[in-house]
């Protein structure tokens, strides 16, 4: 696992990549010291904060004050909340805003919020001036444990999610777990879905922790929540360090549940399911197919379902047209030679990638989930 610096108890891991390395940090009430942390990772000159209208107060403003206190001039661009903001139109608006402020390559884009500001801000950072420094400050659970780590940045097209993007690593990821206490139960649960996913694919002991502390995690117990977040971040950091650009068949394991999940999001125009909710349904679909193919015990399907239900996550998607989901799956970025690559479990904490899943089984499973 990527080494942790014992001098900083909040450091979950260090991600290593082709261009260097960066810290992944999670703690309680760490935002006020963010300016000093950014200086430590080489941010000099102005910072341009990308955040949304739900996050600007208090977190965007709090980050701005912290940077300014450290001598870093900080400007804010506020986007509408929601997946539809990951668009060419908003990226172009931010480019114009940066040009007006004479942003330089040595300045930094700081994304504050969930996966949408992270993806959009990262895409802008990767492309404006052929690359600006980029920092992730995730405030949603899903962004903390998954989206902010690993350098995947993107915008959406009408046809599918994240089709235009890049691998562009941040200078650092700094997550303040106290932000979770202001989330609604639904937003909190959809984020825990990504961390639960990490356990099922790579860390059986983490699944045990979720089963033991489900209620405390939904109540955002400070100590337990921060510890589980760091542990889940470290799993993501380890995978990314081994397979930065998803070319070795390792990083794709993180897409457990995403083939059906992304298709559900796209086919409902990102209006019905939060990302983690789609992943939850997708995990159930993948698990049922794996059990039917004899890869794992049906008891694991039941165990996964019970845990997801304890977090009030959906395990099916009634009423969604199955044909729409199947069409969206054909546009999945992981399609290879016209065939979906499926992440499946062999056991709790052990996963594989399969391309030999019969289409009849896929179609039947999707129809069962949506029926």
C-alpha cells in the first residue's frame, strides 16, 4: 500500500504516478489549514476555486479564506449543482473567466465539492494553458473515497457520461470529513456505496467494518468516519499507483457496479439516481451474474444486498426502460471489441474482470433489475 507519513496522522496514502506523487489526506476540521497544505505541495501565486452553489457557503468561502490567510490570492467560480454542469458550455465559461483574470500556468485550479466540481475543474486544469496545477478538496463522501483520487477528469456528452476527458493528476487531495455532517442521509449513503465497493473488490476486512459500524457511519461518528474514509482512500490510491491509466487490468476493478450504474444514470438523464445509487444497483446486477456463472457463492450476493440495504441504497431500478439501459451500456468506455468488460467477485475482497459474460444473461439481469 502507498506509504503513509507517520508525522501526519491524517495522511491516508501517497499516490505515485508517472509525473511524481501527491498526498491523499482526510481528517476532521482540516479546511482552515488548507492554505499551508497547498503551499507544501508547491502551489504558488493565485488559486481559482471551482465550486457549486450548494457548496460555496460554507466550504468554498472557507477554502478561500484559508488560502488568502496563507498569502494565496483566491477567486471563486460558482457553477450550478448537478451532473449537467459537466458540459462544454460551462468549461468554456470558466476558460473565459480565467483569461479575464490572466491566469498563468503556475497558478492553481482548486475544486471544492463533489465529483462534479472535481471532474469539471480538473478538465479545465488539464486543458487551459495546456495544464495548470490542480488540487482536489472533496466535500461529498463519493468524491472523498473515489472520484477525487487518481486524476480522472471529464465532461459529459448527451450520449453518455465522461466521454471527453483526460488523466490529469492533482497536486494533492484534502478531504475534511466534518463536511459529511451537513449532508443529507441520501447523499451520505450514496457516497458510502463507493467505499463499500472498495471493500467487496479488494478488502474483506473493510466489509466487516461496514457491517459492524453501519449506523455509526450513517450518523457520521467523527473518529470512525474519518478512519474508514482514510482506509478507503488508501485502497483507491494503491490501485491508481499500480495502474495510473487503466492499461494493466488493475484499475478497472474499481468499476465494479459501474457498467450498469453508469447506464442507469445516462438512461434516466442523470435525474433519478445519484452516482452511488446507480453503482449499488450495478453491484447487485454484477453479483447476481457472477453467482449464476458459478464464480461465487449466492451467499455473497445476499451478504452484499443486506449491507447495501442497511445504508438504504437501492438494489433495483423498477420502471427504467431496459432497452435504454442496454443501449447506454454499449457506449461504456470499458467496451472492448464491442464487448462489455465486467468486474465480478470471486469472493468478498477478491475480484476479476470477465469478457465472457453471455449477452442473454446480461439482458435478463437488466430486465430483472428494471422490471
